[in-house]
């Protein structure tokens, strides 16, 4: 696995265009793509050039954050016992099907690395370098963070088309949806945030 800097900072900044930077996408129950079934995605960048986001409710199987620190040689195995408690609570997620060998850390804005950290919206940032893992291991990282392996990406106009075809709903982001430890509940939490009961939601929502 590699953590690298991705150049997403060329996104449009004109908020009047209706782009979804800093919003949550919620997959409709009838989502045909199994990779995104029941997924909640934090949109990191959305512009006329396409979109990029991180799935925040699909845990990576059999991978813990402390073990990942050892695998990446951020710390030696002998130092695991000395990790600060906060490091043990960082969730490792399946961030999406694109570039699954790369890591992306979504985190609170109380941590920033010049030329590496991308501010997104409402106190949320994205950093994709090993430096943030080293900081977390030393107890000097952000107050809240999740590590995603891979990301979700859309070509120009693709996300807009999928939304028009009732593939996605969207809602404002909040820290519990992004950083909350109960990943299994995030899908229904996101739906409730926009007043929808999953049991009552039609797979054809939005059609007359």
C-alpha cells in the first residue's frame, strides 16, 4: 500500500454551479453496482472535470490501523504497545474501487501539512502522505481520522447522470457520518438525516 498526494485541488470553486464538494452521497437501494451497494460516500472533489469521493461505511476486512502502521514500516512491531489510544480507534475503510493500493486519510482540520493536505469543507481535510500516519503514531495527528484504501471516481458528467437516473441521494456531511465508529449504521443514519425511513423508501424514488 502507498500513501501519495493526489492532485484534486483543481476543482471548481464556484458554489453556484451545484457541485457536491463536502456532501454525502447515499446509494439508492436499487443500486446495480455491487461495489457501491448501501454505500455512503464523502465527496472530496466535484467539478466539470469529474468527481472523487471516499466510501465511509465499508470497513476493510481483516486490516487494523496499528497493523497497517507496522506493514508500512511507520513503526516497528515492538512499538505497537506504545501507540497512543487514539491511533487504535482509526478505522480502515474500503474507500472505493479505484487505486485500492493507495491510502487516503480523511481527517479533522486541526491537522495540516503544507502542500500535502487538501481542505475540503466544514472542517474536513484529505491527506495522502505517510507523514500523517507518522503523526498519528506519535499522538500528534488529527483529533478525528479514517484511513481509506482506494477511492470512488467519476468521469466528467458521470455522477450527474447517475443522480438523475436515481442512483444516488445526497445530504450534508457531518462528523458522525464520516468518523463515527459504527459503520454498519451509517447508511440508515444518512437516510434519516434527509427524513427517509429505509423501510419506506421505494427503489424508484424520484419518479412520478
